[in-house]
């Protein structure tokens, strides 16, 4: 499963990095999302879904490809 | 009770903001195959609230830009969204919710997500130029009013009041900010951080009234139009715009005749259940958070979703696992983005570990009893998130100070 992110909406909460630390990190200062793996393996799909749904700014959009 | 009376199991969710929408979506996407009815009092597509006191006050925004989900997303999930209709009564014995249009909604499960309403001053109704901010309609009105305003008095020095004051002065409006505490945000963050934030606002040109000088006696009006605020200590501030940001109260009037326990919110057990098959989530829910061993009601955006997902999972799993969470919030104060994890209110001690608000980089930790209970930061998001892990693992204050020592 792939995903898109809209960085301009990111509020730096770090919710994604807590939910899916293999896929997301934050930068040191303002906490804006940093993508560690744009093509996560299938076994991380539930973590990716969790990150997308918990993000308080709806930055992460899942796509099926 | 008569849980099997309805042919298809039905979950009714009252409140269609972040918590209600997340609960509905999670139920469906995680396997619930009963009916889901999502009831919202506002006439808009479900939208997001944190931007209302931030971007939405700077530029005119469309409601469409704030929606929580793409158009038809909920309908495509088979969620029956009823917009623009408030719930007016819960009949817990017969397991139904009465809506203001006369509809009776029977339910097997009920999730209460009605949030909070802004508190008003006594007798500020029907005076033009006096605003509160809770809904997107409020934000659109306030945004427009700021375009025409020359002098604003904000009553209330919490997060909402300070964010509104910041937006207004950046738009060229003269601002007086009145807070009953000695400093801004003192109740939430403590006096030292509060003092630093107060300086930040003063440097931007905000004029402050604090303590007894901030107690409002009455509004001065000309006809139905506000022209100023009389303060109890004697002074009057001229104003063509007044914003009342003195807090909020749980939206529970529709539950007063029900069997649920109400006490500053819907009182829930640790799993967020408030009755048999009845749950509350988001700003309206008061529950016992085992991680802090405290009764909490959290008005934060991330909690709305986390709590909703927790309840959806309890309904699907049929268990009563407690909801354990480290609260999180952020606030934009000019260029400074504050981020906090944990429970900072009612703390016993604050230690600023490094930096200051003025430098735009600060980390402060909070103690309650013998434990580390909170961390506040700006410009240090990742370090702050590491402190969150220490809060989650119930680190003692002594251990926290050792960690701080070894980090420095």
C-alpha cells in the first residue's frame, strides 16, 4: 500500500511517528513529518492505516497501488 | 433493556466532529456490519476545529477546505450522516435518541460525541460585536469582523484567547487581552512559562490586563452595538469588537433527563462506557485515565480520535479494556509552535530544562506528586516526543531529572 502526504498541512504532532515509526519520523525542530519509507512492506499496512487515521491534520492519504 | 429489539444492530453516534466521524469510520472499516447513524447538529460537512483559531482567522477560508473527509466518503462507507439536526433527548431505558426534527433513533450502541459549547458572559446575547469561537460559522463571522475592527478586547488568556489575540494583532487590529490569572496560560502551563509567553505577546504589541484588573463588570454599548468593556477595578477599554474566550462547557443538556451521570461531562468508566452499551468520546467524555490515576476530560484534537478508536475497538471486541492515553496538544503563538504531552494542569512543579520561549526553542518538564506528568516544548518536537515516552512509562521525577542531567 502506498500513500501521499500533504506536508503543507502538517502540524508536527508526531502522531504518525508514534503509530508507524518504521515509516515516519519528524524533523528535530518543528516536528514536520519526514518520510522514512515511501513504499512500506505489506506487514506494516495496519500501522500505516493507524497513522493516517490518527493524524490530527489529515496529512496522510492512502492509495491502493 | 431490549438490545435485540431492532432487526439490524444499530450504532447511533451523536456529534459529527473529529471524535464522532472517527468512531463511525473506525467501526465500519474495522468490521462492524450493523447500521451506523451519525448525527450532527451543524449543517456543514464534518470539519476540523483547530484551524478555526489559527489559519481561519487570518484568511477567509471555505468550509470545504476544513472538511475532515473527502465528499461522500462517509456515505460510501454506508454511514448514514444526518446533518443539521440536534439530538434533544436520550431515553436510555427504551434505548432511543430523540432528534429535534421528531425522529426517534433506536440503538443497540450509542456513542456520545457532542463536544463542548463556548461559555458566554451573562447578558452578552443580542449585542453586536461580541463573539465567541467554537464553530466554523463563528470563525467566519469573527474573520470578517476582524477585517473591519480597529480595537479588540479579548476576555480570557487561555489557548483560544491568546491565539485569537495573536491573529488579530498580526492583522493590524489593536488588541487588549484580559486574563484573570497573573500571566497568560498560567493555569495550563505554570507561571514561569506563562510569564515568557506573556512577554512574547507584549512584544508583539498586545496590551494586557491581568488579575483583578481583568474582571469584567459589564459591556458598554451604543444601541445594540458594543463600544467597550467596563472592568470591575474601574477602567474601561474602548472596543469595536469583543471576543469572549472564557472556556467551554460540555454539551450535555440533551442528556439531563437520561439515566447517565453528568459531572463536568459524561461520567464514564475507565473503558469510556457511560451505561449499558453507551459510550462517550472526545471533549464531552470524563473518564478515569489509569496512566495518571486521574479523572480527566480532555479537549484536545488527538484525544478525540484516539478515544473514538478505542471505543470502536471495544464495541468490536466486546471487552472493557481501559482507555490509557498521554494527552497531546499544540498551539500556535506567532512563530512559536507549542507542543505538550501529558497532563500539565494542576502540576506541582515545572523545570525549564533548556532554552526559552523567546529563543523559539524550549523544553520544560512538569511534576505532579513523585512523577513526571508532562512535557512542554517549542522548536524541539523530537526531543519532546522522547519525553512523552518517559511519561508513558510512568517515570519518577527523580529518574526524569537524571535523564535531563544525562541529556545536557
